[in-house]
C-alpha cells in the first residue's frame, strides 16, 4: 500500500531526533529501570540521539518540574516518559503530561490500547498512554512495564519518529 504517508517517510528517512527519557517510579534506579533502558536502546538503535535520562518519584511536582525544564529551551525535539500511568492513587504522569500538551495525538493512545488488547486482553483498558505536542516538542507518555515499552517503541513510535520530526521541522 502506497500513499502520502509512505512518501513522507521516504522524505523523512535519516532525520535524527534529539530526545530525553524520563522514568517515573518510586522504586526504580538506573540499574533496575528496564523500561527507560528499553526506550533508550530503541532510540539509539534507530539512530536517534538521547541527550538526557532521569528518574523521578511519582510526585506530580517532580514530574512537571523535570518536563518543564526539558520543554523550555526547545533543545529537545522529543521527550518520553515511562511509568506512573496506571490507575493507582500515586499514578499521576498522564495528568501532568496532558496539562502540558497543546495538541494531543489521540491516535497514539488509541493504537497503543488496541495493540495491547491483542497481548493482554481487557486489561488493556487500564493502559493509559498519551502523546502530543508541548510547544514544539513531541511528548510521549507510556506505561513503565517492559512489555508496554517494547510494544510502544517497536510498533508505534520508532517506525514513525523520523516522520514526526520531519513534519515538525517543515
């Protein structure tokens, strides 16, 4: 199947995104953070540049503070968060991320849950994932499990990241 998206992907080939990765967790460390490591590995394998990586506790002010610092200078083109997306009382990442978005990419969350359903069934409804534009920066929030990160990065984000960056640079 060929169309405008395929043409755009060809034009966008080789675009390197400047990225940062934020893990939201009360328990993970750099040594135990499989989700954050997976995001970084996928980005680097695809030729993108990871400029920063941090872990913050699942506290709205900490999440917001870190994201606002990365979003302010617009040096980064894409910021990824992993973790803190469930429905437990301490899971606040989605609310913070949504408050920073100017334009939401609804399809990311929709497709993520659709693909998750194939893997985990009805529990996919608990998978909160969101993406969009915060100013000029693409911002993706995904669950912290390694399975969720693998699915989001390999099936949705990495295949379109150069295209997304190319569209924003136009």
